[in-house]
């Protein structure tokens, strides 16, 4: 299993960083995880749009799904449109994005909605899901293939379910919007810090923690410093081009 970061910026893209977007590959099967703002150009620098085999979306905020629209346009309007793209998402999460072009893209995708808490297969991957706390319904994922495990939180506040999602994972891709303290404080139940992500990774026995969804302008060194106080395994911030071979 191979993970490549296409973007990991929270809220909106910056000149150097797309929003959440990750390319996961195993046995030649490619899953695009959370096609947020500005992810498509980064994706197209690596693979053609028609070579994506499935899309998996954690929740309906546009910094996690807006670039599904141009991805579908690139597939549907090309010289040789490929088969419809399987798109997996929580119920209603993609209503706004899929409405942008109405019927024009209707034949370019197969929407497969799932309820967080369910399990299903995407090509060679088994996806186990959890409902995690956020401003809108958010699904956390445990993706397994070839004996390797990737945990992904989407956007979430603190939850005991993260430890289950990430138990003994090879990699945990964890939301860490702020280094130490969520701002404003009233959002603390619905967002996470780098320190909290590291605490969850330590409890779960994770081998490699990747901090993602940092607020624009956050110094990655501050996030790493906060996380290192709680986690002694491999540690990175999600930056474009970061590639991890899970084995």
C-alpha cells in the first residue's frame, strides 16, 4: 500500500498547498481520498484523471470534496470518457458538489453512499468507518489492504473511536488544525490539535503519524513540536509530495 499526499491545508488552499487530498494505491488500484480545493492539478501532475479507480470522501465540507467537480469534468469531457467513477461518501455529503453541473455529469460517476459505522470494499481495500464529531457528519476510515492499515480521521474533535480506528495502524493521517489549542475555544469538541492527534496515535500503537489539515499560516514546526511531546514514532506533516510506502 502506498500513500501520497496531494494536499493537507485546512479551510482554503494557499499558494504552496492544496486542501485535503490523498492518493492511495495498492495492486494498481488508485483511490482518491478527499478531493478538496486545488487537489486536481496536483493529481493530474501524477496520473491522468481516467486512471483514478474510485473516490472516497469523509464529509461534505468543500475543502474535502470541491475538486470532485473538475475531476468528473476531466473524465466526462475528455476524448475517450472512461467508465463511471465509483464515489463513496456519507449520505448527502456531495449533494452540493454534484449539483454544480446538473445532468451533464450524471453518467460520469456512480454514487455509493454509506452510513458511518458500516464496512464495505473499494477494489482491494476494506473500509471500516466510524462517525466522528465535526460540524457536519464526518466519517473516519480504517483502510486495509495487503495486510497494511491506514487510519484517516477526516476532520474531527477528540473521540475514543479514533483509538479503535487507528489500532496498530501502519499510518494514521490525523486532523491537527491547531498545534496546542483549538480557536475559538467553543469549537474544541469538533476540531483537534496536533497534541491530541499524537495522544490518540500513542494510545492506538500507531507506527507513523501524519498531521494534516493545519490551519493556513500555521508553522509546521509548531505542530510537530506539540505532537512530539506525546508521540515517539515516525512523525510528519502532510505536505505535497510526501509519499509513504506502507509495505
